[in-house]
């Protein structure tokens, strides 16, 4: 590159940088849509709504949650990937987002290339729950019951390849038991049948089933963490139960379409982290069994990449396929 071309390149770069900075200062210029690929009431939806109510005032524009359900998350993921990279459409990411690429089906997105990851917002353990009709009162009793009756007991999931499916398979493998997988078309349906006794067990995120545990409609046997949850102090952890392979968190993050200006990504990261670290944010997360886990955009990208590798290995070992 000669001197003249070098100067032109530097000038163009400075102009672009200046334009991005100016755009970030005026951003946002209209309401921000936050796509949640799953139904209202789930953990991902809970975190999205908490964040949107906390940071809208600080950004000067409202944030609107848009539940784009269907296709095991693919409809919402694909819609977000195709959106304009201007920071006015965001996506909530979570475990299933990093599981999906390993399931064998062609995906409408690439989790590494099609998104700018903003932050890993919050996490909660999964919990093993059983229907009240199951006689086991502890995880050890349930394992003994399943071993004495191989193939007799079912566990439900929100569908093949979902976090509830992965959790069930990890528990089966770690405990050395034979449970029959019954996939549903969403978490709401499996919860109804679990409470009704049509399926016996479920491994799902704590916020999803916490109200049903508190009301006595479901019995919690184990949380999938190294230590007990403060919301369920009487329930042992996976580490206590000797099932360390089942230690897993359900996490929720935020991303924007690839190409979103870095100053905008940084501005969103700061706003979301501020909401998570506020007294009100921490209180509302704790009420759901969630812990804030804010990080920087580069760290969020690294985390997503590591989760894709982790769950890819689990999916391959268990032979899990998409619906």
C-alpha cells in the first residue's frame, strides 16, 4: 500500500469510527424489540421482562418483548439473525441456542457468525422434580426405584434437544438408570402432565417450577449445582448426591445481529449490567432463584462458544436428534 492509499485508508477508518460513535450517542432512536424464542412465563421470558422494565428509562426508549415461539426456538433465532444490525432488535439467548447447532438439522442461523453477543445476564440451576404420585422422597430413593423398575418411569421434556432433554439424559447417565423420554411441544404441556402424573419426572430450570414446588404440586429431589439453592435449602445439590456430571446451570444472555456497531453493543452491555447489579434487579432475580452473571461482550462470545462445544459433546454421546 503506497503512502496516498494508506492515508485514504486511515481517513476512511477514522470517518467510520466517528460515524459509529455518533450513532451510539443518539441510539436508540425508536423502541427496541427483544425477541424471546419461547413462551411467556419461562425462565428466558422472566429475565427478558425484568431487564426490559429496568433499562428502558435509562436508554430513553421502551423495550418491547416479542415472544416468537415455534420450531424449538428456530423461528425466533432466525428472525433475530435477519434483523437490521442497528441495535433496535435484540435476542435472548440461552442453553438451547447453543445446543441446537449439534442436533443435525439445518439451522436458520450460525450462533457464532450471525450474532454480536452482548452479555451473559443471569443463571440458575436446574432442578429434578417428580410428580406427587411418585413414592420416592429423595433422589437416592428415586434412583433405587428406577433401578428396580427399568423402563417403567418416564421423564418429560419440552422437546428433543431442549435443555430439559439434555438435563434428563445427563441425570439418566450419571445415575445409571433407564427412564423413558417423553418429548412435548413446550414446557407448559409437560408441566401440566407432570402435575397430573402422566409423566413422573422432569429436569428443568428452577424459576420454571419454583411456584409448583412451593405449592406442593411437585416434589424437588435435587438441584443441579455444587451447592444448595437458598430458595430450596432442604433440597440437596447434585454434588451432595454424588452426581457431579449433572452440574449444569440454565443461563440467559442477550445478543444483537452481527454487524451491530460495537459502540451500540457496549452501550447495551453497560445498560443491562447496570440493571442486573442494581438493588432492585438483584432482588427480583433472587426471588426467581437467579443470580446475575454480567460479563463483557468478548467474554459473552467466548462463553457461547464454550457452551456450543460442551453440549455438542453431550448430544453426540447421547445420540440426541432434533424433532
